[in-house]
């Protein structure tokens, strides 16, 4: 029960952060695909660095134990990522912003969000028996995480990811890797 309450509290705070950053706005999501507003990318990469740092620090202190990592299927991840990205680009919403927008009471977030969730679940359920055995036979890396695959310390990986993120932020903001919006 404590885990459920903690997950609910963290989810509310994450939704609040999404809202305060303006990431529940349609134009923020769609402008990522137009390369005119990289706020979503910067927010999510920052969230990844913070969460990786926190989780590995807590594990290092012996306060948490990581659950078993599910098997990594590269082809399945690529296909799923393409389908997810295509659906997100078409609707202008990702699951997090759809849930946050629905929490604000916006029907234009709730309807595509629910339709996307339900459509994805139905397609997954109907195709799982035919598709999964074929996908799982291709490029199955087993229960591995990137630091294990690269044979590096998780802390070194986090440091490299954080530095890569900072470099990307610099290139976006200072060097001009973000196109100018025609609306400005």
C-alpha cells in the first residue's frame, strides 16, 4: 500500500512539473517534431539524469534493490518506438501529457489519450502471439542494461549521459540546433 501511495504522490508531482513547464500544451509537443521547441527534450533528458542519479545513489546506499530487468529485444523496441512516435506525432500528445491534460479536465487530451491507450492495447493483445515469438528471436540481448552491455560502471554511464545532455542543451540553445519558429 505504501508503494501505491508513493507512486501516486510522485505521479502527481510529475504531472504538476509537466504542467508548470508548459508540456501539457499541444504546440510544445508538436514543435519538437518541427525542431522549433526543444523544451520537451530538455525536460525529459533532465528527468532521466535526475532519476538515474537518484536510483543508483539509493541502490549504492543499500536503500533499494532493483527489480529484475526484462529482456531487451532491439527489433521490438525499434518497432514499438516507431509506432509510439508516429502516434505521438499524429495526435500531438504523449501518454504523460495526455494524462496530465486529462487531469486538468481537458477533453481534447482525454479522448486521444484514451483512444491511443485502448487502440495500442487492442493491437498488442491481438498480435502478441503471432509477432512476439518472431521479434524475440532477433537481437535478444537478454536481461541487460546499457552499462552492463558496454562493460562500464553505472556511475560512469550516468556521468557520460549527463555530459552528453549538457552538450546537447548547449548545441540547442547556443549553436542554433533549434530551427526558428515561423510563429515568432
